[in-house]
């Protein structure tokens, strides 16, 4: 009886958890993989995968999901700066997103940082620069399912759009690579994912443990009452 109730509770939790994940997955933009190989030495210097969504401040709060992105040949490898340029099409017009990375040494440790993102959309330029959007030890890949929401400010005055929010999800970046393999370097998981991964299992564990204790206590009390009734009847 106790085990049956426990299995039933676990089943209900998993059903709700899986349904929630399925509903969320239905509205997610597609995750696209990107690789840029330096033609000079045939080394894949940058690898990335993420979903991208652009939200415009004006006019009409338009949202654009990048579904057909490809790596632009104008991307650049090398140290101390690399640029990964992603081209995509919107309304039959080519648009580009540029990710800028720098290689720095801090406290005798080499790090790779994303310091800027630029967007060229319908001939209007938007950007955020000189920011530490993320950093990882060199020879590590940055992984963050939670992603980033970055506000790109307009750099020209020809457009009525003041800024654009670039939402990146299910991110993985591996830059300043020096090997010819197509395997990601060891993961450096972002703080948001670590916090989320710890919190949910702990809550589930405490809830299930509490339910087990309550069921066991109830069962023991019931058994004790039954034993007393049997003894009195004798």
C-alpha cells in the first residue's frame, strides 16, 4: 500500500514535469549549430550553437526568429580577437549578427570573453560592446541553456527602431580553438544553469521524502490501532 501510493505520487510529478517541458519546447526557436574553419590552416577555430530571437522596440514590437542562420565567410580567427558572423534572411533581405571574442590573460590565467554583439538589420546597425557578456578559461566551451538577453542599441539615426533585444537560448560557444577536431572542449556551465539544476532536484527530493514520512507514520499508527483492537477482542 505504501509503495503503491509512493509510485503514484512520483508518476503524477513526472507527468506534470514532462508536460511542462513539452509545452515549453513547442514555443522554443530552433537551435542551430555553427562552425567556422580558418582557410589558412584548416582549423575549426570557432564552434557555436544557440537559438536566436530578435525583439524590436518599435514599430509594432516585431519579433524575428532566426531559423536559417549560416556562418558568413567574413568571420575571422586569431588572437587576441575573433569574430563569428552569422548571416540570415528576413523579408528576402540578408541580415547579420556579429559576435566578438577576445583572448586575455588575468592573474596568470588565459580567458576567452564575449565582449560585444553587433547586428546589421535592414542597413541599420545596432550593437553592445566593451561588455563581459561571458568569460571562460581558455580551452573551455561556454554552455548556458538559460541563455542571455542583450539589448542592442542603435548606432545610426536613420531608423525609428531605438533598440533591439537579442535573446539567446541553449547556448554553447567554443572559441580560440587550435585543434582540427569537431568536438567541443570541456563545458564551463553558467551560474544560472547550475542554480536551476540544484534547486529543482532538491525540492523534489524534500517533497518525496516528506510524503514518504507522512505515509509511513500514518501506516504505523493504523497498524498500532489494529493491533490494539485485536488484543482487546481477545
